[in-house]
C-alpha cells in the first residue's frame, strides 16, 4: 500500500493530528509504526469502545500500523474504578478483549498488554520518575483532566501519578503514534514536550473524535481545556440513560434514541448526525432510511454529506433519522450482543454486569 493511501486511512481516524508532516515522515521511514491506545477497564462496554474504536482500529491495521492495546488496570485502580478492586478491574479487562473479538478485530494482529505487568520493571518506573522530574506541578495538575475528573474531584496524592505514568507509557511501549481520544490530548502533548528532553522521541498524536451523548451538547464542566465542551458532552458510561451499551437490546436502543436530542434542520451538536457520520457511514457505503409511503417513502443516501444536506433542507425529519440510526446501530450491536449469550463470553458479561460500577 502506498504512502498516500496509508496517510488517508490514518488521517480518517484523527480529528486532530499533531502533526501531519511528522506522520508522513514516520510512514516514509517505518513500514509498521507502533500506535497505542489505553483503556481503563471499568464497567460494560458502550458504542464508543465496542463499535467506533473497533472501526478505527480496522483502518489502522489496514494501514500497516502495529497496534498495542494497553489495558490500563493500574490506572483504573488509581482512578477508583470498580471500587478500586484490582481483581474486579482485571475481570473487566478480560471482558473488553472479548468485546473486540466479537466486533471482528483480529486479535492476533493486536498486542494486548496489561499496565500492572510493568510494575515489576525498574525501567518503567525510571521513565515515570524522569517524566515527573521534567514536569511542573502546575503542568501535572492541568493534565489531570485525562482522568475524566476536574481538579475539585481529586483527593488522593496517587492521582498525580496518573499523567506521569500515562506519559511514560508512550515511551515504555515504544509508541510512534498516540491514537487516543481528544480527552487524552494533554498527556500526549506532555509526551511531545518531555520526550526530546529525555533523549526519547516526539510521538505523533492522532486524536480521535469523541462520540456525543444522547442528550447532545452540554455546558463545559470545567476541564480547563479548549476541548472542554467536547469532553463534557461525550457519551459516558456513568450516565446510562444518555449512553448506548453493547448489550442494549433492540427495544432499549430505540427507546433511548427516541428521547435523544435532534433539533430539526440543525447540524451542530446533533448526536444523530454524529453517529451517522462517524459510525454508520464508516461501516456502510450507503444509509437507507425507511419511511411510510405517505411520508415520501424510503430514502437512500450515498454519503454523509448527502444525508446532512437533506436534513438541513427539512427533507429528512428527525423522527425518521432517529429510526434509521436506531436500525443501523442494532445491526452493528446485535452480533456482539449474541456473542455474549453463551460460553466464556457470557460468564464474563454476567460477572461485569453484576459488579457495581463506580465513577
């Protein structure tokens, strides 16, 4: 595959790329650059993880990227997820792997690594300390937003280890590309700042989009970043009524979508358009909206732009758009949901489902 096609595939996964020129240079010198994303194992998977992340990963693998899945159990522990119980956290991590298998990811092409395994490595902790020694207290405090918590919510000294560890992870994993969500941007930028000082490298940052919650845009919650609104509005598992999970059945999906924000003719901050653009048209070449003949009959769109244009003109009603989005999400979720109806997958699902999810 030529450089231009590889660039196109990787750029399609990034809402912000720092920088495109560095990405191009990387692809010109490495056939299989290493990219990573880290996940705190916490609770049941939702569509940003089970569908959107999987779709992005498939394109990255096509581009020849060597991907490392960092199951950040130690980070979930610090962040008091699953009541800070490492055994519960590890079980959720096993469940996460099963979700990706069900989503069609060839796990033989992905390195699955556990963050706690690095605890016994002196070189890992040396990197953590070196990052900390080259980071001011104020800079570390600003980076704490990567935990999904604001400054006033932080009560433990251990939480200051979080951004230092996450930055060190990049060099420990030898990651050329940080392919995480926009909400993790500050740790990635910190890595670009301290990397050259420590004799390491400046990783390319390919930050992906954050899917919006069903309620639409929210007022900034004080994350002290230019992406505060996006972070505050993202789909969150801690708000189940504004979130679609991989185990929601057809009726639950339609019920949640029916109450979602979708103002007629308005593009901005519309979760239905958000899912259409970033999920449906990434997975399908066309999108069919089924309608009663008295309302004009079915509509078939060959591109997101075409559908958006019809919505703005009022040719596509919000109710019809919602029904279409619900149908396509069900198509993508149902095979994964069925995967967890038997065997080891069912046992993992039941174990995680019964656990109390803490934020």
